[in-house]
C-alpha cells in the first residue's frame, strides 16, 4: 500500500524523466523501491543505488528493444514498465536467480498492452497506474520469495513478450548489448517543465525565439509548429481537447496551452496551472493563434517553431536537444535550485534546515547507512 500511495506522486507534477526510445523509467522504479524499504530492517545508500540502477537498466533495455516511444505513436503502449521495478525490488530483497526468473515470469502476466487513451484524454490514470505497477512489483517479488513460480524464457521465447504484438521486435540485441559496460540509464532526460515531455521542445523554441529576436507575445500574428509523431499523438490530439484544456492534467498534456504560457510568462512551472492562469484571457487568445502539424522526419520529442510576427517577419527555431537532455544536462546547482523551487508546493511545511539536510544527504547517498532514517523519516510529517 505504501508503494501504491507513492507511485502516483512520482508522476503527479510531471517533472520526472523520459528516455527518447524507452519513455518513462525511474517514475516506475523509484516508488517500488521506496515502498519495499520497510521489508528490510535497513537499507544502505549503496544497496539502494545498486537496486535502482538494476531496475533502470532492465526497464530501459526492454523499452529500447521494443521501441516503446515508437509504438506509442501508433496508439499502443506495451505495458513493459513492470520489468524494471520487479528487477529492482528483487535485487533489494535479495532474490536468488531462480526466484528472480519466477518473478519476471509473473511480471510478464502483468504487461497488458493498452492504447494511448489514458494519455490522450489527460485523466489521472497516467499518474495512478504508477501506483499499481509499484504495488504489483512488490507483491510479485514477495510471492516469488515464497516459492510461487512463473514462466521462464519470457522475452524471446516462442510465446514470450516479443510475440504479444503483431509486429517484429525492434532490436533484441539491445536487451543485453554491452550489459554492465554501457549504462543506459545515463541517457535519460530530466524535465525542466512540469508538463508532458512532448510539449518541451515547443516551449524551449518559443522562449528562445523571443529572446533571440526581441519580440513579445503581443507581437505574434500566429505560430505554426511542426512536431514529431510522438509529440503530435500525445500533445496535439484530440484537437478539441488539446486546444480547450480545463483541468491541470489536460493543460499539462496540451502543447498549445504550455506553449502559450511559455510565450507570455517566459516560463512554465507549477503555478502555471492555477485556476487564474488556466482561465486567463491572454493565454486562451494566444492558443487560438497556434497551429500544429505532424512532421514524421523530426526526431522524437523535437519540434520546429515557426513564428509569424505582426510586422511580417518570420522566425524559425528547431529544438532537438532540450534542457535536461544528456547533451544539455542540468548542472548540480540547477538541480538543487529545482528541488528548492518545488519545496513550497509540499503538502505541509518543510523547514529550511530539513531541506538543506536532505540535499546534503542525497549528494552523499552512497555513504548513508540507513536510507529510511536519513531521508524518509525527516520528510515524514507524523512521527
């Protein structure tokens, strides 16, 4: 139940991480690990990091091999995410090889493919399903430890995971290629904005153009955005919803809304989704000036922003490498600042000394003897 409660919170503000091929990763692994902490007397920082990396590598390699982002553009989700949390919790609970095989065999039975309905309608399910996966991962590992068995040869066997879809597996070699040498989790992208990653390139593009060419939102006649297939499928369809979002999740998954806010305010953050901002006249008017088209040749998550100004000028910016990408990473100082910027939105007051202490301990996590005592207890309001 702890994992189920924590799971949705890792995605609640949409400020986690994304991979260009494998989509979301740590937002599944992290809550499962946190929920499993109470099943051991104590967990050291090194043990936590090791389990986390194991889970990240598994979920990323499966996501890459089965081209998760690519099949998302076809309106299908593979349900692959549970493999990473099971591997992570299995490592934390010290499952032996046979137990882990059984756990992964049970996990394959929890990979029900789904269409992209939960994303296109921008409901709460993109958050809540993280809780289900985290909870299921722990239950699976506990069952395996008690001797419950699952099928083996689950990936490439004759009736394995690769046969679940009417398509050819993308690249099975990626499941194990340079395993232990090439760490795939280092290629994930962190989010600067609390919105779907499919909106970020457009937001970066309009902010950069306004800075480079010295114009304001009032100078814009119209904006034409060419977006990648994944951006179009998730942040631009269905049009009637994306151009008229009402709830916070709907706004977070709307390219025209986030882009309009970025143009008007020069930023997108948690306060961009207050009722006042969501109903602002200037935001809604600018959204009507934004049009989006799918450009299949663009790389995943990238966008080309074309702005036509009132004076007739046309300025263009193509954004492929957004802030938080491994090729354009956050500095340590920026990550600390981002963490502190989110603190006021906590459900309860966290004293400044506690915030600074947590930051210091996270930065030396590998030296921590008890992660719960060092990181979780100080953030627990009732103790």
